[in-house]
C-alpha cells in the first residue's frame, strides 16, 4: 500500500464546556505545507478552578469533574505506513498528559484517502465533554532522482507520484531554505529547469507533491534536500574552460599565441583508434591536425575568397576561434562532404567515443554549433567526458548551455 503523510494542528485547542464542534487551522512552516480552515472554537482561557480535582476537599463525598475545555489537545505529524492511518494525539491538563482509554477515548473516521478527516475526543472518568477535531492526510512525497546542470541552468528530475495534482520546487543558495531567500516554482511534469542562474553558483533544492482537496491545496512533506551547482566557467590566460574542458567556438576564442602542435593525448588516442579500425577493415588517417592562428587566418581567408563570408563562416572558423588551434581537434581522411555515409564515417560515428572523441559538428545542429555537418571533424575530450556528452545526445554547446555566435 502506498505511504501517505498526515498533517495535523499542533496548536492547543481550547474547547467549550458543552459538547460543541470546531475545525482546526494548519499553517505552513517555511512554505513547505499549506492547509487553512476556519476556527469556530471558543478561544476563552479557562483556568483550573474550584471545579477541578485540586478543589475537592479531602473529607468531601462530592465527586467533581474536569471539563474538556480546561485541557489542551495536541496532534502530531504521522507518516502513513499502510497500517496506521490515525494521527497521534495527546490530551494534557496543566502540563500533565492524560491517559487514553482511562481519561479519554478517541474515535476516528475510517477514511485513508488524501484530504480532510475527523476524530472525536470524548472525556471519561473524572473528565467530561467531547470535541471533534479536523485532521488531514497529505499526498505522498516525491524523491529527486537526477540532477544535471549547465553554465546558468540546473535541471531537477524526480519520480512520478500517482494521484497527485502537481509538484512544488523550492530552492535557495542557503541550505536551510529560509523564507527570505527561498524561491518556489510549480509544475505538473516530473522535471523542472531552474533557469538564468548565476555562473559558478550552488543551490539547495527540495520537491513536494500537491493535491487539491475541495477548496484546500494539500502539500506533502518535502523530499530530501539535494545540492546542485551550475557549471564552473573560468578564463585562464585568455582561454575559456567549463568544468575543465577547453572551449573554442564562435563565441569563445583562443589567444593568438596559443598552441604549439597537436596534443600528445589527442595523437595517442587517434593512433589507438586507427589501429583498431584497421582490424575492422577501416583505414583512417589525419588530413588536418593542429593549425596555428596564422595558418587559420590563411585558411579562413581562402574560404572567404572562394565562397564569400556567409558560406565561409559555415565551413571554416575565423582566426582564434578554431578548435584546431587547441591541439584537440583533427580532420580524418578528408574534408569533403562526400565522406558522409562512407564506411569510414559510419565507423567513426559508432566507435570514436570509445577513444575519447566526439563528432564535433553533427547533422542537424548547425544553428547550435555554428557549422554545417562535418563527419570528419573529431574533438578529443577524454573517454569519460566524451561518453557523457555522447550519451546525452547533445553538442558541447547544448551540454554546457553556451552559444556559438560571432559577436
């Protein structure tokens, strides 16, 4: 059976001398839970007087009773575990807790559905009177299952909870999630993206479920607080890194003096890949590796001369914006569009990630990467990062939440 959580009024109820009924008010703490209802109970403060046991003369034969309006009734939260659907309740007099079934009895309704329910407190023995108290069964809580982040976004995902109307996300840079700095968002989906967050920032997040019961909106206990951070972006000696990954595209450039050749790790990974490909009957070689700023200047201007600026910008990077200058990019076999669909291109698409490479400019992503499909252009990231990005199905720009546009 599903687990449900009960929320009950924790303030003391002052009850009338005669058997009357009222309803309690449940107020949220920090915005986590919100249930409100009217309160028709007589709020007069009746102190323990001559009608109480303490006023009885030891030699008197009279038996006095204490009215329920002189007692405090408190309910506490409970987690519905499939067996216990009744809220724990205490009745006390002047700080002394009374005994259930000796001083009072409790009568509950039999409902276990999410919503408003009732229990009746009936005094017995040396106590008199009865009162009906409202209580609530809250929707079950959600559990956060995944967190992913970009430079300025954090996406939170959680399990789908049956029979609820939606979810509330609460987040703050303060782990205690105080009302003063905590923001909230609502959705009917099982994931939500916190957008336009500061770079290099850490947030603490919880998720609660909601259920409309009549004119009241019931909110579950929050999920466990999780910590999530936006991607770390930093510029070192004019080079931009996001979580340690060098970025070179139309938005982020490299200094003119940067780079002195194809990096050793890039070349080693390619050589291993080419050897394995040859075992599969596939021949691979590098037609373009490292290109300096000066070489890229010549290359780009050649494209402009032959095709014009607009077409050149689709096929070649401007000086300082080429991944080739980083020593982490290679062009394999050819730079002709005829490479598309060849056995070599298909093999690279299927296997290059195993060696730490990704197809940097995939098909259908030109508006995002800034370049047309280049099945020959590989970017070295290392096996772990390449696997993460390839598994996401995203480009580097999408994965980190950055642009690739000339200013």
